[in-house]
């Protein structure tokens, strides 16, 4: 599980850098400044959770059961939260109206909050100091 956490965190980090560069250099000419700012919010939360997975993969303060739960919460949380933000920010460029699925943004945010909460519970329940 630690290897999966570290690999996924690394992939999310790489994609964050690519998407951030794309927003700064490729999208700037295609969408307005507010949409760029929105897109960058998705990138920022994605990189935060990439670091979260990297830290989690390198710690022994949370057991395997909690790590698995956190892993899935973060993956789906980032997909729903950041992914929907990317779609909403670039809505004008797409034939699909991302506003129709905009309700998944707060669902993704909730999944990310729950992931952090599960980590706290896992740390508290751990008998090792």
C-alpha cells in the first residue's frame, strides 16, 4: 500500500505541475482571468493531496486499513473536486456543459475532508507513540 500511495502521490504531483503550466501558458489566451484563477484552485488542491499521499506513504503512524480508506477518499476526492473544477473553468472550450455536473465539486471536497479526518482517527487509534 505504501508503494501505491507514493506512486499515486507522485503521479498527482506530476500532473499538477503539467496542468499548472498549461493554465499559465496555454489557457491564458483561451479563457478569462477568473477562469484561470478557478483552474489554478483545482491545481493547488491536487498538489496538496499529492503531498498528502506522499506523507501518508512514508509514515507508520497510520495502519494499512486506514491508509487504504484514505487512498480511495483522496483519489476520488481529487477526481471529483479538481477534475470538476478543471471542467468548469474550461467550460467555454468544450461541447459538454460541465455546469450540469458541478454538484460533484462539493462532493469531492467532502471526500477530501473525510480523508483528513480518517487520518486523524488513524493516528489517534495507533498505539505507537
